[in-house]
């Protein structure tokens, strides 16, 4: 195999991984939309849902507080490791904050 074909294969695998992650997140989001909205523990108002790196999280629209369900932090960390091979942990907070701020 040439370097180009290896790079193409790696890229295809990464794209497939994130496509599946996004499909699963959309499915969870649809299931959550059928549920009663979660209320912010700070303001008591309904929270909005965001998809970050394929993981659906809850955010208070007023306080901007973020709440993760059991296992969602692990999913974010795994998604980050899959996105940035060889750079485990580096930049995950920056990526997370950029996603939240819409950058």
C-alpha cells in the first residue's frame, strides 16, 4: 500500500466513525425530544440540547451551564481521541468551548 492509499483509508474510517456518531446522537436527540424537557438546576427553566462531537448535552440558555449525563464525558473524550490521534487530551477543552460558542 502506498502512503496515499493508507491516508485515504484512515480518512474514510474516520469519516465513517463520525457519521455513525452523528447518527447515534441524532437518534438520542429525537428520543429526548419525545421526553419532557429537563429543567436547569440553576434557573428552573427548560434546557436546550446541543450536539458536541456527536454527543448530546444539556445547556441552560440563561446561565450557559452545561450538564452531562452518565457516560457523556467518556463519549466526548473518546470522540476527541478518534479525531486527534496522537494528541490525547490536548485541545479537547478548546474544541469543546469553541463548539459551545459557535466557532
